[in-house]
């Protein structure tokens, strides 16, 4: 069962496109960074927010539980027949950290909140 779960997660993550939508520094505080992204699959898309915790030894993120969360969870279920798990959210947010959009957002965040920023 465990191997089957991980192979379905890998398949789901590889098929899902995550595109930058926008970054609003006003939504952040010194410990949390929010970035709005579009989850896309084929011609369908849904908004969701990644929340990154910036005051830890290692930066990590997940999908923010806000007004977009239920729609994002439903989107994953409908298109991939997969129940979104916290481990999926961590992986999606971690993968997004490799994008230039994330790095640009962190630079803007660091100008306002330099306290916890380290080399990412």
C-alpha cells in the first residue's frame, strides 16, 4: 500500500503545473511569506496560496488554509482522484521554492523583513 501511495503522489505531482500568480507583501509578516499560485491541469486551473514559514532553521511551506484551500483540495480530488495530504502540500511548496518567482518574492520580503532571511 505504501509503495502505491508514493507512486500515485509522484504521478500527481508530475502532472500538476504550478504557476506563479502574484505576490502581495502586505499579506506577509516577519515570520510568514504568502505567494499565490495557479494549480493547473489541462485546461483547468484553481488559485491557491503557499505559506512559507521563514523563522525556522530551514524554510518550509505548504498550502495555506484560507478561502482558496477547499477549492484546491477539490481540484486535486476531481482531476487526480487523490486526496490532498499535508505531505503533498509540503512537496508542492518545496518544488516551487526552486522557481525564479519564489526567489524574487523572497528578495522583496527580505527588504521588508530581513530578520530571518538566510541564503536559500
